[in-house]
């Protein structure tokens, strides 16, 4: 357990020294600029635009970081051969993978917290009110990020970063489209297509279940059961992907 | 039966490469054991399987068959607590400083804070990196990385050291330091196995040397006994050879002014000298040569072919 | 022995965990699906910037973005079942999609049909179809549907039969259009007020309808038109009956008896036709007002069920 923490902290340190956090600066500028421009373009609800774009940016930046850093988690260690010295220590493979995962997931959470703070400041400046209710959307975003990160990690245990980046991106996109696809196909009379939609739906993570953004921004009540179920869904899915990564990584040679 | 420090028995490993999983036998039923407190040199041509052996020992690579044990126990996570490893061309996290790297590895080996604080300055001193301890490894030279590599391997004072080409990349001074470190480890009762292409190093330091070729153990040489061995051949340096002499075959090396000859028996050599002097040549030097590792190494290579 | 077990444990544990997790995931998924989400996916649509602005944002992926929005839209309107005709969202969305990808035929057709259901939104339908007629490439297989439904709008809602005929002629000039179109054009020019003229349009709509609700709705409209048409046939027959006998029939069967009708048409809903006052026929099923002025003029028809015959 302690060794996992050591590895996690080191991974976190790596992300700090690799200046991943510069992306936060980009986030701040982008969000500010966007919301100001859009706020001027739309008549009326400026604060809504800020919230919409803020949430979208938090999720998008999070996903980008999760993918770009996650895909190189394990593979980069092998490519740069840093893994030999690490794994020659008395640690097991699963400690290594979990340490890497937790370190990066911690990084992601810090990013989300900073971005959220930025969004709140912007909202406060515009409205003199802090929109605490946005957490109902941000917490599911965090869960989604964890899931995406686990997927990136899974791919990075056995394919090159470029390919795993592509694959993770595909999972992200498909994960958001399967629901639409299923609904669309349900109205058609094509059993083969329906079957395909079902297979897709149940074999890819359904990321739309974690999308509460629109409802939160519009102040529509979200049933607690749905909220809890969605989060448990994401958490279980993440654990499953992690277990799969461990299984694969544990079997392979570190050459 | 006393337990060996490292015992490898019947280990085979086949790599599969490329799209079609083409097979390549890297280790072929390799058996080898390293006794407690000895220094074993591990020799073999490039691609013989030395690095592979080490990786199998450290569970980085899973063998197809065979068993590996360290002090009688399976070579697993627990056993690695007693092992320090220096990979060939060690790579570290470049964003860490030398000191941080050692602390990191110390933590991974389960060392407590105080123990690390005491041990790490000692190690930095030992490998001569005190001046660079808070420089990030990005700015380290190849040899400095090698030094930090050995320091890292020693961080928790392990009983066994596995060093993959420890001398590579080091300057003459560094080589001497590395030799001293390794010999010092033996004095502390540690067991060392290291691979090398520099035979003289092995000759100087090792108790035994193992030669591996194409994944098979070819020979184990008792280095100390070998050095006590009888004379292997005689060497004569002279200024010129008599014309049509029967010694053309004996020439090892020839420059403008000097010719180096090599012959097996003492009697033969004396005869040679006589002939040379009779024909007006000058003998510049003459003496016996003892068997060295190079000979063994080359011989076992020839037998193979 | 212990080590063996330990080793096996570590190789099997992940698999067990994976299977366990998946069953939980599957269960949760099923459970989440059971509780329908109340919010429409497009609750935000009115906040979408207009299409021209989005076009800049789409970084040359305009068409892909249009497709995505379109897929979302179809999914949304499909899941809502009945399309809310007064809903602004479809209109906004179609505008965005058709601005992002003006060459995409199907959104025009879809929205053109949806908005033509109601005379209150028919102007939208006309606007969208006009945009489509101007932008969709002529070689598109389904291009002819755009002028075809435009003709329907003018005929059915606007009663502008000349415009209707003009658009129908355009539709007929495309080789993919059905062969009966030219005939329809000439009949439009000749007898603009034939309720039966709406039938082929509705039948085409029915062929491209995709949800059961929509199919049911179109079916109903077709049946209503048939009833109107039957009633107009009865009116003609009753007038003839009156000419010959000087009285009005009390029972519709008398029309068959007098050899004016060959047989009585079947009421499409399974109801009956009855004479309620002298000379006025009504169906037992309720009929929506189709905004057609049926009793202005009567004419002969080639509806297969009914034959108007000269009395002997
Ligand atoms: N990752 C790998 N995939 C496939 N084959 C490999 C891999 N690593 C090593 N080999 C092959 O295994 C054989 C043994 O390699 P190994 O690295 O053990 O040699 P070595 O004795 O350490 O050589 P050197 O003296 O050059 O370090 C080589 O022929 C090499 O081609
Ligand atoms: Mg090697």
C-alpha cells in the first residue's frame, strides 16, 4: 500500500515537472475568452453560457489530459526503459500499475479542482453568486475522467501510445454515441442493426449516463437514485478496466 | 546442501517477435548457480542472453520453463528485497534529481526515512556524485547515470548485486571506483554477478566466470585457479626473421621494426631464438605467457564452431 | 504449496473481478435505462448559436457536425414519439443542420413533411423546402420529394393550385419520381378541388414515415380523405337520383338499386355511411375537417370501388 503511494506521488510529481499544468493556463484563457465573446453574441442569459462552456471545458480538458498522459503511462516507461529499474525493486506489477493510475488520477482531480475554482470565480464576478449546484455535474465528470484514464491505461499496457490514443478517443466518442445510436436504431425495423446497437451499448461504457451538464445548468432536479446509480456504474466500470489492465500487464514480459 | 545465493535451473526463454510471432530462443535450458559471497563474471558475445538471464531473475521476463531461486526461495517480489540491480544503460526518471532518485528507490525498497537520510549521502560520496546531488538527471552524462545506477542498486544494502555491464560508459577513474565498489561488496560478504565484455576486469575481480553462448552455458572458469595455471605459451619479440624460416606460422603481429612470435614449448622457443640470432636478427624480448581469460573465451568460441 | 496457491490467486483474481464488475455494470445499466430521463437531449437547442457561427467553429468538419446534430435530432424526435408541431426546436435544429451542410437532402424532407402536417406551420415547411430546392444537388435520388411536398403544401394548405401544379411539374421532371405524377399534374390543372389529389402525397409520406406514431397519423389522414371522397361520390349519386326520381333516397342502398352506384364503398374505419337529412350523407366515424371544400363541385372518379353509371 505504501509503495503504491510512493509510485503515485512520484507520478504526480512527474506531471507537475512535465508542466502538464500549463494546460490549465490555456483553459483559463480559453474559457474566459469564449464566455466573453459568446456572452456578447447571445442575447440574455450570459451566465448560462459561461456555465455551459465552463463545464464543457472542464470535461474536455480533463479528457484530453487523461488521454494524452494516460496512454503513455505504462508504455512510455517501457519505451524509455525506466521500468526496469522500477520493477526490479521489491514491488509487484499490480502495485506499479495502481501507483501510476492513482498518481495520474490525482493529477486529474487537482486539475478539475483548479478549473472549477476558475469557473466559480468567473461566475462570482458576473453574478455575485457561487453556483455550488454545478458540483452535480462536475462530480460525474470526474468519474468519467477516471473511466477514460483507466481505458487509456489499459491500452497503454499493450499497444503503442499513438494507437492507444486513437483507441481511447474512439472509446470516448463511441461511449457518448451508443445511447443515441440505440435510440435511433430502436425506431428502425432492422434486427441486425438493433443487435449491433445492443452489443455496442453493452460492451462500451455508456458515458452519456454521466452527462448531467444540461440538467444542472437548467436547474432541473436530478433524482438522487439516478445520480448514485450512474456514479456506481462508472466506478464499477473503472474497476473492471483496471482489473483487465492488471491482468494483461501481469502476464506480459517487460523486455 | 548449502543454499546458493542465486540458483537458476533449466531456464528456457523463447522470444516471439514480429507480426507472425517468429520464435527466437534466447535462453536454452540454462542452469547456473552463484554461491554466497562470490563474484561471478558473466561473459558471452553480444546477444548471448546475459541481459535476458538477469531479467528473468528479476521477474521482468517470465521464463517458459525452469525455476529460479534466491537464497533458496523463489525469485519473487519478496526475494527482490535482497537484490540490487543495475540494468545495462540504466534509465531513470529524468525529472528527478540524483538525491530524489535515491530516496525514491529507497522508499520502493521499504526503507524508513532516517535510514535513507543516513545512507544516501554515503552512497553519493561512494559513487562520487556529491557535487551533483541536486542536479536533475536530465543534465547527467552517460557515466554519471551509470554511477547513480550503482548507487541505486546499493541503496538498501542488498545481499546480492546483479550488475549488467557495470563498467560501460565510465571513465578510467570511474572504472577503478566501480571495481573498488564491487570488491568492497565482496568484503562485506555480498554476492555479485555482473556481465561484462572487458575480460581483464573479470580476471581481476571475479572468483569464477561463466561463459554463455546462444543461451546455453558453455563453461565455468575458476579464475583464481586459472591464474595459478602453468605457462600457456612463450612470446618472442625480434627485429627480423631468417629468410624462408619455418616460423611464418608463428607470427602474431608484425610492424616495421618488430615481429612478435608465439610458440608453445620452452624448448621450441629456445631453438627459435637460436635460429634468429644465427641469421643476424636481434631478440628484443622473450618470456613466458600465462593462460588468460581471453584464451579461454576464444577457445570456447572456437569449439562452438 | 502455499506459494502455488498464491500465484494462482494472483492470476485468477483479476478475471474473477472482471466478471464480477461486468455483471454489476450490466445490472446498473439496465436499471438506469429503466428510469427514463425526463430532460430532452435538446433542452439546450435554443442556445445553440446560429448555423453560420457554428460553421466557423466546426473547423471544416461542418458536415460531420451536421450529421451528428442530425442523428441526435432524429433520436430525440423519435424517442418523443409524437412530434410537437409547434415546437421551435426542430425548426432551430433544421436551420443549423441545413446551414452547416446545405447539401444534405434528408433534413429538408423530414422537416418539410413534419411542418406540413399543420396549416399553422406550413410556412416553415415551405421555407425549408425552398431552401432545400435551392441547395440540394439535382442528382440526389430523393430530390424530387422536395418540390413534390411543396406542391402538397400549396394544394392542401394554401389552395394555390397553380403553384402546386408548377412544383409538381418540377418533381415530375425527375426520372426517379413515380410515373403517375404527370397525370396528377394534368388533373390538378383540370380539377383542382379533388380531395383525392391529396392521396398520392400522403401515400408517399407514409412510405417514408419511420415511427409507428407517424404511420398511424398518416393512415388516419388517408382514411379521412377517403371518407370525404366517398361522401362526395354519394352527393353526386344522390343528385342524380333526385334528377331521375324527383325525390331523395331514404337509404343509400336505393342508389345501388337505381343502378347509379355499382356497390356501396366500405367505410375505412369500419363504420357506416348514413343519410341523416334529405340528401346529406355522413359517416358514423368522426371526420376531421380537412379544409377542403368538397361540396362546391362534384365530378366522376376512377376509385375502383365505386362506379357512376348512366341510368338506363
Ligand atoms: N525484446 C526482445 N525481443 C526479441 N528478442 C530479444 C529481445 N531482447 C533480446 N532479444 C534477443 O535475445 C538474445 C539475447 O539478448 P540479450 O540482451 O540477453 O543479450 P546480451 O547477452 O545481453 O547481449 P549484449 O552483450 O549485447 O548486451 C539476442 O539475440 C536478442 O536478439
Ligand atoms: Mg546485455
